[in-house]
C-alpha cells in the first residue's frame, strides 16, 4: 500500500465516518429539542453552510486522487467547519438558547458553549 492509498483509506474509513456520525448526533439532538420551534431559520442556514463545507471535503476525497492538495482542501474544510460551528454556538448563546451537553459534544465545540 503506497502513501496515497493509505491516506485515502484513512480519510474514507476513519475521518469521514467520524465526521458523519458527529453530524448525525447533532441532527438527533436538534430533532429531540424541536429545532423548528426553538431556533428557526438562522440555525437552519448555519447547518446548510456546515453541510456545504463537509460536502466539499467529501467530494474532494471521493473524486480526486489523494495528494497534498486534496489533504489541504480537507483540512481547510475542517477549519471552516469548526469556525462556522464556533460562530453558530456563539450566536445561539447570544440568543439565550440552552445548549445541551449532548449537542455540545456532537458539534465537537463544547468549550465555546459553557
């Protein structure tokens, strides 16, 4: 197995599934709390942006040959996703919404929502 195959395997089998599971956990938390009544359109728009950021990484890994440029795209998407999550949690906190511990864990940014 060469370095490109190892990188693709790591991204496809480890990184992306963990990212998807975290997204599903976040969805479940919002579903449980009734996001349509508690947060509305702003929260929905944040989640569409998060989805687009993750989609860029998934498309890069799935369609392109893994090299340094693709790894940079995935890392940039990860940083953008984390920055968007930070802004989202700060905006939620400013609106006075309660941030459940499970939701903080699922977004991987629990520190910003204490």
